[in-house]
């Protein structure tokens, strides 16, 4: 079967160009330039790259961006004080505290301290709860990015059978909620995870598979029916001596054998990844416009 490759880079560039146009109009009318702040603790390689890409995306969208750095030994109180300052800073429209945080800091406590009206990551329980019942909110970036991709490629989701592999708070759970909701995916959703006994059978019956289980090459050809849409959220670093970095990013889907059975499939890298940062930009624009929370 001839498949269509879902290009996250191209889609993200188109969305960011739209945002940049809107920001130009806002500023031309005397409005405020949207301002995104990021808090980065320590020197985790993945987090460093991600935050650097966020700063670049802010420039492309015409946003103001601020990066606040702390070393690994920052105390929980210092970090909470920083969150408090950002909550009160009227110039900052939205901010993120880059996860994961060092072991001595309670991540949930930090997330809870963020003003939900500035929580552009969509992790605060108020945003998670609002999303669950279909109220306007900041939707966590990866699920929002996937919905944007499905929409951009005009992939029919209403009434389809969708299997979400993985139940994390950041991807699996919100993804299932969005795919189920009437004003979003309107699909019939099954969530599978490492203890699901009928996982392969569920996948084989799915029109859409969203793989966010964090295991390289987990989804194989025998798990996918002809014509399925496969969205690969996995990004595991796998050793690769042929690369200068010494590793490559590997998805949850065994692309070479699964792709020929698909109607649409995302690559890794270049699929869902670019959309995650693009969604953060969408949330920041909404935060700047103060349209969600009066």
C-alpha cells in the first residue's frame, strides 16, 4: 500500500507562520507582544535541546522569550519562589518549568504552584480537569500537536476505532480524552498499556494507532491492519556508532515494516516532535490574548 508520510516539520512551520502573522497584527494594533518564559534546572541533554528549540520557535513566532537557569542543586523553595515571581510578573503571559526535575524536588508540587492561567504546558490539574469536561483550557503540547497533525492532513477520526498505547499523564491519558471528545476526535477509544492482555488484538482492529509507550520498535507489522493511520510518539535514544552523536532517535513503531501497511504514518524524528513545540506556541498566543480565562 502507498502510504502518506505525515510531515511534522512542514506542518509546524505553517502553523508558526500563521502565529507570526497574528502577532504582527496584535502589535500593529498596539497590543502586547506575547512573552514565554522557561525555567531549566541542571544540564539534561534532552531538556537543553528542547529548551533551545523553544527559544528559536519564540523568535520565529515574534514572541519575547526568557530563559531562567538553575543548577541541579537548586532547592525546592528557591524553585517555588521563582514560580511565584513568574505568576506575579504581568509581562509574562505563559511559562514552563522543564521536566524532569532533580530527584529532591517534588514535580507535582511545582506544577501545582504554577498559575493555571499561565500554565502553557497544560499540566496543572485545573487545565487537565477542564480538558476532561471539554472546557477551554491549555491542552498539553504533544496531544494538541497530534490533533493538529490529524486536522492538517484531513484524517477522518469521527467514529473510527483508535488505540492509544501508553497511559502517561503527559501523552496517553490526555490523548485518549481528546480522541474521545465530541468536539475533537469523536472516535471510539481504547487505551492499552504494558499489562493489557489483548494488546495485539486491539491494535489489529484499530483504524488509528497512537503509540506512546516508550519502547523502541514495539509496534510491528503483525499488529497493524491494512490502511491504518499510525502516529509514533516514541523518541528513545538508541546507540548508533554511525552517527556523530553516537545515538539516533528511535520511535515506538518499527517503521520499515509497518509503513507499507499504512495509509498515513509519522516518521521519527520529524513527525510528532516538531508539533510539540508548535503547540506550546499556540498555547502562548492564547495566553497572551487572555482569551481562555477571564
